[in-house]
């Protein structure tokens, strides 16, 4: 199981939940009133924190951790 070096922020948790629900970056940006580039930045940060390269691996790792 992957252990995070630092905890997720509330915003990271919210974006991760929406990613797990299958929402696109554009839709996440609209719903959270963020720039699409900001959402992409958060996605990249989540991939780095979980040390994964795909969305499927990201969601699976978050489920293993009990985050989502």
C-alpha cells in the first residue's frame, strides 16, 4: 500500500472525489469555479503524491488508502 508523504488538502480531496466519479477536468473546473489549468495542476499534484501515472491507478490507490 502506498503511504502519502503529506496529507491531501481539502481541495485535493474534492478534486480526487470528482475524478473518481469520472468527471472531466473541464466539468470539475466549472463545478468548483476554478480555471481548467488549475484543475490540471491539482491532477498532476495528486499523481505525484500517490506516485502513479494513470487515473485508474490514482483512484485505486485512493481507495486502498480509504480516502475515497
